[in-house]
C-alpha cells in the first residue's frame, strides 16, 4: 500500500504494554479499525513487551486485520519484523538505529516515518528523499512514553509544519478537546495511544479525529 498523507488523520499506535490486564489487544484493534482509523502502528516496547515468536505472531494477526480494512500497518523500529509480516511502513525514532542506515536497509520496500521534534531534526529529515512523514511532539504532556521528549506545544508544532517538506502527524497527550487546535497548525493528523486504548467510546474518538482532519480518508 502506497503512502498517502490522508493516512495520518487518525493514526493509532498500540502495543501490549499500553493495555490494562483486563483489556484485549485484538478486540481494541478490531474496534478501532471498524471505527475508521486511517493507520495502525504496532509498537511493542518496554520490559513487559512481547518478543520473538509471540511478537511475530501478534504482528502477523495485525497484518491480517489491517489488510481486511485496507489500513496501512506500520511497525515501530523493527525492520526485520516489518519485512517478515509484509507491513506497509516502518517508524523510526531519533533514539533508534541511524536513519540513513535504516533507509539503506529498507530500500523503498516500506514507507518510512521519522520522529522529529526540533528544527534541526526536521532540517535533517528534509535532506532525506525516502521519508514519507514526520511524527512530531509531544504536543502536550504524555504518560504513554517513559522517554518522551520535552513538550513542544502548538506553537512548536506549527513551526515544524511550516519547515517540513513532509506531512506531519502530531503526537503526545492528545485528547478530543485538542483536535481542532492541532488541525489549525496544518498538521496532517494525530497519532494517539491512550485516546483510543482508554476511550469508553472508541468509535466516537476515531470519528472525532477523522472529522477534525478532513472527514473521510481514502485507502488504497
């Protein structure tokens, strides 16, 4: 599946570490897909994260589900896993393996998203032809990532959007109340974890994201 900026409108990120014991990963993913998420990133990180065959099996199930809904599957920071499950994209952070080495290894078999939250990082990304989109934030304080960067706020986001040659998806501490303000910066969408995993009404949460960033998205 080729990358389109519209896929960033309602971008859901989840790993097993993001759930409470009573929550079921696949139930939440199926509900989010049915509700209309436009991209899904499988991000399995931390001391409780799955590894090896268990991680591969869950990623393969994610691949089957996202294909059924024609939604791109993006794997966080694991090229081998992304290629093994025939994912659509790979997301790479500043703290992960060097972006140039990653792009060389990917060889355009996957589209690549890159975390950039400073002017210098965006200027570097602008020199790289193979980057599809940037993830920028945190926009607000977040509890979902233990290693989150300093908050950049709406003003910081707007500055990066103006500087970047790639579409930007905003991340970090985002709730439904923030969506219109983020859309006003020119960002292409929002990427969220807890806004969906902790939502009492996942369909309403996803639809709010879609509506704030242009309504119906096209898959293909």
